[in-house]
C-alpha cells in the first residue's frame, strides 16, 4: 500500500527557514516525479515545486522561485522542500504528492507551516 | 500560467438528484498529438487530502463509483454526479496538468439540499 508521510511543519517568523520532509512507502519511488502542493483557505490548492525521478529537472511556481528548493534522496525514498525567506503568505498545509499514471494519484496527509510574527 | 475557473462556488442538490459542476481553463488543454485533455477532477472531504476521481477529462480512477462522470474538451469541462449520495458531500476541484505549474480551480462545495 502506497503511503506518503510529511513532516517538518512548524510555526516560524517571517524571514526564517524551514525544511519539510516526505517519506514514501510501498512505491517504486525512484521511478516517478514528486511534487509539493500547498493549500490555504484563501488561495486554494497550489502546486509549488516538482522534481523529476532522477533529480535532473526541478520546476517551481513563481510564488516560491528563488526561495524554495526541492530535492530528493532515492536511496531513502525521501523528498524534501527547503523553504527560506518565508513570508506570511507561505502559511499553508503542505502536501507531497506523486503522479504514477497521469496526475496526483497519491497524496500525504500534509504538514502545517505557519509563518507569523 | 493556466487559470482554472469553476462554477458554481457552491451547490445544494437533493439526494438521488443530479449534480453538475463546470470548469473552464484559460487556455486549450487538449494536446493535439495524442488527442487527450489534460484535465482531472478531485474530491476533498474535511481533514483529508484531495482524492483523484477523473483523469484525461473522462476516465474514472479505479474504485470510483460510476455515478461520477467527466466530459468536455479544449477549455470547457463538466463533472456530473448522476445520483447524489450522502457520502458525496465534499469540495470538488478541477485541475490541469497540461503545463507546469499545474493549477486547480477554486473549488465547488457540494451539499445536500
């Protein structure tokens, strides 16, 4: 059974950094791209970053470009989101997700990031 | 970036009746080389991540009841629930995966009348 488990969410002040982690179970992790998707009551669902299966390609939404870095460790079935220069508007529930066939068919339960002074 | 617009924002339907949700993309998401629409529908219940219902605009994900159907092409799409059940109360999202950043509609909240 496929399971994605996020961790690392916290309450931080604006300008600080945070690293989110996502561990994947029951899945050929190294064969698929991995995504981070965030959700807020105001802006809804936003796909913020994707990393290819072999780590060679990484794409970011404009809202996080230059501040967030996605990475993965295929030996550990882990994907990470390093977030720096955090802003109040980065406050969200962050999901990791993957698309084994077409689009996001597997999701974690999410981890909450709160940016507040 | 492609903008996805759903209507209505909320919808109340009687049990056993039909529910219809619309989604419009700001650009054509039909890829001509394979004739596929890069459009998906998700269902989200409180405290849960979104669940994939429909992909390629009209293909049901494994295990999704056949009362759920998707239609449309190009820029205009529809999710139909043919006979609403109590367990269908949720927020529904359309999503394009034609180009990154993959974008979602703002959601339609479906309730029982």
